[in-house]
């Protein structure tokens, strides 16, 4: 959900990216430059630690965007935006989890019909995401693990608040989890205050089942 909304803000729609990575003894620093065909320019930097005690990793990332707001020739102006991300992932014997927070400023002013956001000025946004899984080792020839998993996400944009619940299960077929079958129930909600009823409403925006084969090499 968070990635979908940020994509509507044009924060994730880069066409060309040049990136440099340098490995320090205890962390890795990644810097990059991106540009696309609509006169937007991005500078991004990411810092992520190596595994601490073979269980924990931290990530800090930021992206600065410079773009030309189109309008009448005399009204066109160069504008700026920022997007930041802080995350942590933990891998233990009984549970794995990821914790992530995002914050920034909406770089452009689209009307996002998918998420019912209609506003004509820039505004800040922030969100959090938590995912936890419980690997159960099976050790069979064609089934290595069964992994129940759930994810909760929350994002606030201007006066709009959205949250997402994603319970599911992963089937891992190989020793290093290189082949997986993932299935999730994807539920998206909007929290909003109803003036006429003087109540806080929780409306279901969308629901779907996502099933995918995941391969990494």
C-alpha cells in the first residue's frame, strides 16, 4: 500500500538511475542519481549496516527531488521534495520481523482517485510498516518450510489516513528459500471522521488475494 501511494506521488517512477556502492567494514553506503523524461531529477543515498550478531540489520535512506512544476510560462517554477526511510529487519530462530518508517513531502499535486485524495497544495506524509513471520521447518525433499506471515501498514497524508492488513502463508521449497509460493489476503482501509455522524469510520477500500511464485538467485 505504501509503495503504491508513493508511486502515485512519482517518487518511485524513475526511468534512468546511476548508482555507486562502497562497502565499509561494518556498513555499506550507496549513492545515486536519477532522472526521467518529465524534467525531474533525483539524488538518493542509502546506508545499511551489516548483520549484527547474524540477526539484525538497519537501513537508513533518503531521496531529494528537484522538478519543474508545469503551468503557464510565467508561472512555471522549480520545486523541491524529500522522502526519507528508516528500517530494521531481524532474523531469529522462532520469528523474523521487519520494521519500517517513511516520511516526506508530496512532491507534486496529483488527484489520486485510487486513494480518494483530492488536494491542490503540497503536504507532508508519514507511515509505518511492520511484518512478522514464523518459519516452521519441515525438512522434506520438496518442502523446506511453511511460513505464516502477517503485515500491518499505516500511512497519513494531509487529512487522509489509510491502513492495510496482509495475513498470508509462504511455502519454501528449497534449502536457501530460493523458490517460494506466497499467498496473501490484501485488505486496504480508509480511516475518516464523519461530521454528520460525529464518528470515526473505517471503510474497506479494496480486498484481494495475491498469490505469486517468488524466485531469487
